[in-house]
């Protein structure tokens, strides 16, 4: 029997898709950047089925591409056209198996979406803090395999810090049960760390135990204007100290980005009477009642103003006002599409280097292409800047986007020079797999390849991705 | 030249010790449980020297035992008498290289003690939260290599969660520079995680970048009495929610442990008029002023009393009172020595299973040895119980301690049956290296050995430890 037939026999009629039209949505990256091919989309219903499928592929030397919600931004979840790889989608493994309110943990299958996990936590009076724009489709297994970030990383960390244990199917089809719900366990190498952020190249995450947190009693939101990025980064430690480290949002917004939003989003309003070069969106999530939290925030902002760190501030007086302020930040990506081509960079540098990075990178790209419009924004509380470059007004978009790699090199060389990361959140996948060799030392690349060869000697797990 | 002579030439006269009397302190575990042998104690002054020493050992096939402050509790830092291993001590690499207050990070060498790091953070108006009894001697490199825990893990995590980047010398002598100060970096496998908790079996951590936190503005301490352990664990989520997750201490104290302290520690006072079977020591570290924090704590304790979770409570009104309450907890280990032999277990189970674990394990050991005195205490906010067993009154201590392994098996079998960990904090070292094979699956043991073989094919890095 050929491998697809073996797999059909393992999972049964409900467990596979082989009609091209029905396979199409699984093979296309949602922005259309990557288009894949596969002989079969397999959707196992259990860890045991995943293990049988992987065993068959290992025996036959057939490659496997694991896929969750197909929301990845670097193509890790799309098979290469030439590989004849099997696409293994985990959507059917979507059960929440246990919520333990004393241990503050949830045990669940990899195919549960982040939104489902968040609402299950909320129904239980708890918080699961990882929030992404794609959380309605993005699945826990994918979020683990890509070490997803998103909002609130500042307070709660990335997915890596939210996972206590995992179950994974190894490249030879064996099931590793590391499904522990323990906050302390020093009994050897922390193997789960290899699968977290491993992009499915070392095995397939099938189940996990994740942490829950108390739901905040109050959340306060403010937008402040700052003279420059240096003042924004100086504001961070001041606010962390003043709030007892209960900051959950610290997001940079440049004036040009705000203007894009005001221009393109109906009903969007400039938060302040005067115009300012930079803004920071601030959110505090507290265990105290709103009045105490807001008073503390206002005291801190007054202190920041006295130090000259902020020039103006708007504190949301209602949920509606808070949502309106967040909308100014959350629309920044979308509105760039309406300003022509945008060349994107998801980078991180030490927080102390953000101001210098933005200045250097903006000058460098402007020197090469006068009129280019840098729109640096995002999670600067984590050192993470979405350094997006909107095309010059009136330039041909195709001609501009044709220079994507040229600008990536300019920006990423500066990032590397400042000991930063060329992929803070999104991973390497196939998009940055070759580019990373330009920035990581030969020693580090060799260490990564050594780990890959040791755990996946046949090279069948998501080949051509990450390493 | 033989290997010791090669190493002498590399590090120079200040860099080695070969006089037996002077080597002795490095070769003896501080409780006297392990006594090692070595041809040479080498104390390199730089990463480059460490790399040269390791290269020489790799070429000659000589084993290396890395050592920090020699405070480990499982013998990982002591060479086996028969191995003729070189002992590589990092004490001379004790420089703090950079404190970045905007990035909230410290870059330092592995030989810096935890106490030195803590006071450097304090001088900068920050907190480095990892606190251990041995922090005056314990070094950062050792704390990373053993993923040290200690107090405040509940709020800040173990060492793994406090490390952003490391530099390590690999088993072939190459230097891997992963010394990044980034909170977000998704550019491949998170290699540092293998060295954190790797107990020096995959390489030698020579430098690190660790996180700083805002110093709390107020700390409030309380001792509460609870009817049983189940009420203690039910109290935890209530307090986490009521304090906005600012709990930094949640420590179980059994009546028998308190009585040992009252009996043996001059000036120790029973915190409450009545006697209670169990107590919990609670500490909150807050960004708010003391009056607000204490009011919030008292409100939460009243709510807990209404639910029947606590029977009495004492809230410290001064630092002196807080210290006195902490002393009751911190003396629990020492006073056991004065009650004869103590057989120790450093275990973790899901927090929801702690009450059942203590009941089952206490019954099991009592059935085997009537009169044995279980003294379960410690970090139950992390699921971590120090399940120590004091000998029956009047029994011969040597005869009792001779049954150490027998009781370990009884207790650890119950821990394993409840999906727990037989080493929550202390690691495996040589003490639990064989025992762990009784509890970890063959698949997991094989994964660990695969990683070890891949990174240290010659097996020269701390052989016979961990895996």
C-alpha cells in the first residue's frame, strides 16, 4: 500500500481530505504568500492516530508538515510543492480535557483555538493571557510550536512561559508523554523547550498543560504623548515600579501611523488637541478596584510629566474610551495596506536600544529611498518593534515591493549590529530560514542542526523549515 | 605534556590548585555526603581560558566537572573518585559587566554569587528575586545549571524564567555566544534551555544576562492557621485573585514543625493563643503603599475566614514581626537535625493534589514504621513539598537513616503515581541519577540520552551526573 492509502486506513473516512478543491484552503497561506502541494490532508482524531500516521510516514520516508489554524506568518505550516509531504492538521483534536482551578491549569488537545481556551478560562473565573489578532483560528498546538507572543507578553510572557507540560509525537512515531502540570520539576533536561518554538521540526505537539491566572479586577488604559522614543523607553521602568509591575500594555504609536488611522478608519478621533510625534498606549491590569488603580496610574503619569517624559495624557474614563484608544493601535497594520506597499520587519532589540534603532534604521532606509515612510510601532515594552515601511507616495507598488529583500537586509543588519533579533514573534519558517544563517554564528547554526539531526535523523518533520 | 600540565600552562599559577590540602574544600560536599578526587582544581579567569581548558580536555579525553559555589545538594559538583576528572571552578569569573536599567537586565560572569547580584540590583533600585539559603556562596552559573528555585518562585519563577541569554563553552571547547538581552526572540530552537538545568553535562555556562524587576514598595506578611491542607490549597487561588497575583510567599508549616522550632529556637514564640494543625505563611509584595496593601490582605483574609478556609490569622505590624514569622518557617530544616535522623524528600505534585499526597504518604510511611514523624512543609504555592521524615522518638538514628532508600521509594512511588516530580528544586546530580530511571519513561530517558550524546559525543562533561 502506498503511504496515503496506509494513512486513509489509519484515520478512516472522517480523517482525511484528498479532493483538491477541499484541500486548497489548507495549502494556501492566508495572505497568499505561500502555496503548497500535498497528496493528502490528514486530520487525526487522537494522539494514537497521529502516532500511527507518523510511524507510517517514518517507515516510508515520507515528509510531514504539521498544521494548526494555518495562521502562521512565515510559511511554516505550508508544504513545499515538490516534497510530496503529508499535511497533518490537528483541528479535530479540539477537546479541553481538564480545568484544574486549584492548580490553575488547563489540560487540552493541540487543536483547541486560543479563543476557545480564553473563554473557557473566563467562564472559570480565570485568565489565559495570550491574545493574538488571529486567536479565533490560531490553535494552542501552533501557538506552542511557534512560541506565540502577542499582547500582554510584558506581564505574562510568551507561550513558552505559559506551558507547563506537553505531549508530543516524535519523528519515529513514538509518543512522549511530558504532560505534567508542575511549576517545579528539576529531573533532567527540560525537553519540552525544544518543541516550544520548534515549528514542528522535531515532532508534533498533540496535547498540553497551560497556566491560568487570576482575572484582573480592574483594567485602566491611557494614551500619552512623548517628545521622543527615548522618553517612551524611559517611561517604562517608571511605570513598572509605580504599578507594582502590573503593566499589561506598553505600545508605541508614531504620529504617521495615527494619521493613517485617522484618515482611513471612520469615526477614529485624534486623542489629543495638539499633535505629537510619538504616543504610548498604556494598560494596567490590577487586582485592586478601579478607583485605586486609576489613582495610581494618574499619580505615575503626573510624576512622568514632572520629569518631562510625557507631554500630554488621556486616561480612559470608560470601557468605550479604552476600546477607542486600543483601536487606534490595533488598526495600525490594516491602514498601512491602504497606503500602498508595506515592507515589514518583526524585530527586537534591547529596550535601551529602541530609540537608537528606530533613528538609525529610519535614516538608513530614507537614504536609500527618499520619501519612504517608516511606521515603527508595537510592543516596545518587550523590546519588540514592528518596523514597517510604507512606500513613498505615488511610487509604483510592485516596483517598491520588489525591493523587499534589499530593505530587509538594511534593517536586519542594523538589528544584528545592535544584538537584536530579526524575528521577535513570528519565527523562521521558510521565510527567514536562509536569512537567519546571515546573522547567527556558525556555532549556533551547527548546534541547531545537531539537535535536529539527533531528534529527526530521517529529516521527515517539517523539512526545509526553521533549520 | 599531560593534561594537568597543559592546563597549568593555560591558566598560569593563579589559575590552578594542586596541593591536596588546598583542593580539599572543593572536593567535599558541604554535608559530607560526597567526597571527590581530582588531579587539578582549575580556576580560569576568563571565558577564553575556560575554552582552552575544555579544548585540551576534549583532545585528551579527560572528563571535566564544572563547579560554582559548591552548594549543590545532589552531588553534581563533586567529581567521582575514579574518574581522574578535572574540577573546573568558576569563582574567579566574578565580574558584573553591565547593568542596563532601561532594559532591566544584568550581564555578568558565572562566578558572581547570588547575594552579590541581589545587592547590585538593590543598589540600582531594582530587585533580583531569586533567594536561596545558600545565596552567599551559590553562584549565578550554578543557579542556572541547576535551575535553582527557592523563595518567590510563586511570583517570579525559577532561574529558568529569570535568564534571557547565556554564553557557554561547549564540550569541544567552542564558545557559544547566546548572550542576548531580549525578551522576544523566535529565531530557532531556544538552545539556552538545554544548559539551564543541564547540571553542566552539556557545557559550561560562563556568562549570562538575567532579568531585573521593580523593587516592591511594600511587603506584608501574615501567618494563618488552617483546619487542613485542603483548606490551605483552596486559600491560594483566593489570595492570588485578591492580591492581583502579587503573592510572593505561600509556605505550609505543620504544627509538629512549629513545635520543633518552639522547643529548640530560643525566643521563638507561638504566633497564636490556640494550637492549630496547620499554618500558612503568606507574603505579599506590592507596588502600592503599605496601608493599601495591608488593607487588601486583611480584606482577603476576612473573606477566607468567612469561607471557613482559615481559623485564625496574625498580620505582621512591623518588619520585626514579619521577620519573626519568617523565622518560624526558615528554622524548620535546622530544628529537625535536633530531633534525630531526618529522611528528606524534595517533591512536587499538582497543587490540587498536595492534600491527598501528604495524607497518603504520611499513612504509608507510618504503616511501615509506627512513630515516624512526617514534617511536610514548604513552597506549596508552587506545588513543592519538603516531605521530611523525622525518626521515631528513641529510635537509633543510624538504624533509621539506614532505611533512607526504603522510605524514598515509598514516598517517590506515591509522587509518581500522582504525576509529580521526585526532584522539584535540587536536580538529579549523582544522588537521583539512577533513581530517576525508575520513574521516567524509557522514551523520555532515551530522548535525554540522545541530546547528551549529540552535544557531548565524547561524554566528558560532568560524566555520571543527571543522565
